C-alpha cells in the first residue's frame, strides 16, 4: 500500500518531468526513492543534507551534464543513462560538496 505522502511526491515528480520535457527514470525503483523522499521531509533522497528539496534546483543541470539527475530519479526523455558520464558527474558533485 502506498502512503499518501509518497503518492503526492510521485505526482509532483510526474508534473515536474512533464513541465521540463524530461521523464522519471523507468530503470530504477522510483516508488522506493519517493518513499525515502517522503520519509525525509521531501529532501533529495540521495543528498538530503545538501539538496533540500526534490526535485532540487540542480536537477536540470545534472541532466544536461549526464542525462540524469544525481539520484537518477529524472532523466532525459527516452535516453538511456551513460553510467560512465553519470559517475563523473556524481564524483564532481561530491567533490564540490566536500563529500569523500
């Protein structure tokens, strides 16, 4: 059974994706990511101390750079993720945030 908070988050994500001509990544468990997001007060499921909302303000820049956001919740429409490029982007983000 899906919690009401998780439903709200999934709907918010779908609306955001549609507005920005991107998509929810069908290759990951978006329900699980939404559950984590709901449990953390709607902050980023992967970088909750640094990205204080989901979708975060960096999501579109992440997608421009690596075809998907840091958490891989969102990606370019119809585009398979290049995990080498995504790994480079996540490493760069961690370095910028001082995460080792």
